[in-house]
C-alpha cells in the first residue's frame, strides 16, 4: 500500500479563484477596500497608543478609474508595507491563503454562492484583473516597494520612488471584466458594500453650489468637493443614549432611500458578551406585502456589508423586519445549514428574539392605545413568531391582541374574561367567534352581534395555524368562524325553539329539498330557529375550511386538502314563513323555482354565486319582479 500527499501546485490557484468566485466576482472591490481600511485603522491604533510618532491626520481611501489605460486604482494612506512585508504578507501568505481556499472549497462545493461571502482577500483582485500592481510605502523609514504579478505565480518586486505613506493597488482590468471600468458600476458596488465603512472613501468629485448675497446681489457659486461615498459613523455604531427618534428615522432613510413609509418603531441591539453584536432593527408597516422581498435586513461585519440574506442567523419570522445587524462573530464561511447548528449563531438568534419580545412588551405596557393602532401592521410578525418560536409565544401571550370587528382589542386573557358568561357550548367550552372578512361575512357577523356575542376579526393569512395552536395549547376553548355553523347550534341556549312543522311535514320538506338542491355540494339540515332568522343559511364546517386554509398556507402534513371539493351545510329554518310557503306550494315547477331562488340568495350572501350562475340568477330575478 502506498500513502502520500497529493501535491496541490500553486499554478492551480488562479484558475480556481477565477472559476469559483465567478458568480460573485464583484466582491474584489470590497476585499481591497477592506484591506485599505485595515491598513488605515492599524495606523490609527498604533498612533493612538503612541507606538508610531506621526500625525494621524484624516486619511481617506480613494478609488480612481483610468478608463483609457483600463486601470482601477485603490489608494490608501494607511500604514503601508516595506519590501520585506510584501514578501511576507503578499507572497508567502498566498500559500496559506490558497490552502485555506482549497480546504473551504472542498466543504462548500455544493453551494458555491457561499464562497463569495468570505474574503479571499487580496488575491480576489485576480478575478477581474490580468495584472495587479502594489506600490506601497511604509510609515517606517524605508524605501517604497513595487510588486507586480500577472496572475501566474511569478511576481516581480523592486524599489519605487513613492514618497507618501500608504498603498496603491493598481488593477489592470481584464477584457472580460471591463464593466468595472464604468463609473456607474463602481458607484453601485461602493453603495452596496462600503456605504458604512469606517474610513472615508472618495470617488471622484462633485459640484456644490452656495448662494451668496441677497436680492440683486445674489450670486451662485459652484466649486468641486471630494465625493465621499460613505458614512463612516452609522447610527448602529453609536450608543442608544446618543440617538433620538429623528436620528433613527434618518438612518432608516439612509438604509432604504427608496422607502417612503416611515418605520413603526425600532430596536437597538447592543451586546458584547458572550458574543459581539450591534445593530438596529425596524418594524416596517407590513400591510403592503409587495415590500417583503426587497429592502431586507442587512448583515455587516465591522461595517462591511456582507449580505442581505440573514436566513439562518435570525429566526425566520424576523426576516420580515428591516435594518442592520453587525457582528464579527457570525461564521460566514460555512454553509447555511451548518450555521443554524453553530452555538454562537443560536445565541445570537435567541438574543434578538428576546430583545424584540421585550420591546413589544414595553410598547404594549407603556402606551397601549398606540400599540393597538399599530397592531394591524405588526401582527404578521408577531403571529408568525408565536407559531414558530415557542420562547416568543410565551412572551407574546402578554401582548398579542385579538381585535373585534368593532375595533376593540383584547388580550387573550381579557377575551376569555369577556365572553365566559355568554359564549359557551354544551361541553362548557368557550366558543370564540371570529370573522375573516367583514364584508363577505356581514350577515353572519350581524346575527352574532344581535345576540350579544363578541366577534373577532382575524384576517391574516396564517391565522388558521395560529388558531390551531391556541386550541391545542389552551384548555376548553374552540374557535369558530361566524359562518361555520349556525350560531344557535354552537352556543348553549336557554331554551330550544319549537318547530312549527309536524314530523310528517318535515319528512316531506326534506324530500322536496333533496330533490332540488345539489346534494353533492350541500348537506341539507332542517332546524327550528327563530322566525326572524334567514330561511336558508349556508355554512361551511370549521374543521374542513380550516384544514384547507392551513394546507394552502403551508400546513405540515395537509397535502392534498386544497384539492378537496367544496362541501357546505344548508340549514333550512323550518319556522320561517317562506319555508312554510315552499312546503304548501302545489305546483312542482313553482316549488322548484322558490327553492332555487332561496338557495341562490343564500349563496349570494356567502359570495358563492359567480359567473354564469350569477347572470342567470339576476335574469331570473328581473323576470320575477316585472
Ligand atoms: P487578510 O486581509 O485576511 O489578512 P488579504 O489577502 O486580504 O488577507 O491580505 C493579506 C495581507 O496583506 C494583509 O493582512 C496585510 O498585511 C497586507 N495588505 C493587503 N493590503 C494592504 C494595504 N492596502 N496596506 C497594507 N497592507 C496590506
Ligand atoms: Mg483582506
């Protein structure tokens, strides 16, 4: 048997870099600006602690395009490198950097998108350039160095006459990457990745005008100023005590310049133990679902934009929020599924969940009226959170609201208290009536209200799931939509209504109805109700409808439910005058017409009459009244 090491030759690295980073090769600029920033921050630190005796000043980073010569320059005024340091950091580290790359490439080959999320550092320049130069002058009293490399492992290193401290990286942009010689493309990248980096970044100049003088003497003067593209001190790097409401709103506009709606409120995150994390999260108005896709939470590491896909880092229900999270402790060079198992990430996720719950709780306690006003815009997040995170559910029980059709807002506890005397069924379970659409279920709501019952308005798309969860986690309650069954069948009554029809008449009526009503869709039930109640009432059993709704919005294990045919109950009120009339009508065609018309009216009130049938119904109705 032979064993040994496979020799990975350095010649292979550049093609690998080019190939595997292809989908995300724009990150080269982020990497080079990160290095320039590091060099500047190192200088700041060393002057700060007195190890370097020079004036720190106000260094910037400059990006310049030389379109004619097809070059892109990244220039910093950081601590620079001596010739020896270039040897050490650029030439030798290339080996370990390459090893690291191959290591990671093995792991994540299935998901190459991930590679772009961690820095390949300096060598990512070769994704877009076929030649790279470094001209660098250290803060130390040594000659400047000039390094060039054409993407093969061969390089040259010689002295340079650069006088100012700092490093200039020159990329000779490759033929297939000329997009990076376009001003608009570079500006777009700077906006995306570098908008909040800690060292000012200059990209060209822009014209500013000021007005001097008054009236006839008024003059406009214009002059050129450096165009600094970033805000080096974004709000999340500050202490909450330094910021007021307006600052938070301004920062929201800075993050999402195309969002005109103001956020509802924000949560400032700030921890340094057991992990490091800062950030500001905003609750946007979520009534407009169109906005869910774009303008998502942005993840930064030390003010460098990494991604706006925070899946796996914050619990899913919070991905509906907006804002910024900045943490150096999130490992990004691993696959998303691994991320969820990472201890730090788990802690971060539960920290964020707890902060959000605490904030909501204090908003609720401090100003309930305002919280109620915001409820409709935030309920999606809260309800989704209650469904998906047990910890959040426990906390949300205190502030989750259940609005009624008349805009009263109860907590669950208050609701139970409110209805316990009036709304119980035969088994002493609390019957919680709700509607999902005030207009569509209008007549049902009115009837329930007339009997003095509370009707909730629960209209978010996941509400069926939430109801299911509440029913299983609480004792002796059941939710029923107002049109799921006739109210008198649901709620315990003092006395039963007595039917005006004899047993024989009932049998007769049932037979007639079953012969006219399509029984594959409608189950006919005779019920002795108050004579004021409607004669024909269509209801859809709660269980069936809810299962269908749940399978439509992703309920586990409910596959196929949404293909089930629609089934309804048709309750016929034997005490209604019209029903008596139907029974006593002698001619068969007339009887049939009355039943059809009544059924259609009942369908109309449930929004079930559509298309051809609706047209026919209207025609028929005109005929009848003319
Ligand atoms: P990393 O940034 O992760 O250390 P890089 O490949 O990006 O890896 O850079 C390698 C090293 O080269 C840096 O650690 C730094 O020492 C040196 N370097 C790169 N760019 C600069 C620069 N603009 N100024 C000073 N040193 C630099
Ligand atoms: Mg780097």
